[in-house]
C-alpha cells in the first residue's frame, strides 16, 4: 500500500483531481469575474491534464522522440486554436 501511495501514477492522478477542482472553481466564478479569461484558464488547465494523461497513462513519455514531439505539437495546436476561438468571439 505504501508503494502505491508513492508511485508516479498516484501523484499524477492526484494532480489531475486537483486540476479538475481548480477548473470547476474557475467555471463557477470563484476568483475570476471575466468569463473569457475563465474560459482561457479552463482550456489551459484542461490541456495540462491532457498532457499528463497522454504522457503518463498512455506511456508516450518513453516513446521515440518524434512521437513525443507529435503529441506535444497536437496538444499545443488544439489548445491554441480553442483559446483563439474564445478570444476572437464577438
């Protein structure tokens, strides 16, 4: 049991839970009054979570360099497009 509590997967899981609570709070007006800023912050938190899941639980962290770069690139591209969509909204 002690080994399970000290494993990397457990730490990442706890960070994912904390990030979920953080984004939930931002979505419910806790600390951020402008919904566009909250939307951008939630997207950033979501894609940090995506990166953790892809690299830790899908084990891309140990994959060849090109595969890690494609994963990073996809995460950055999609997050950037979604953030731009929120900021450009009229």
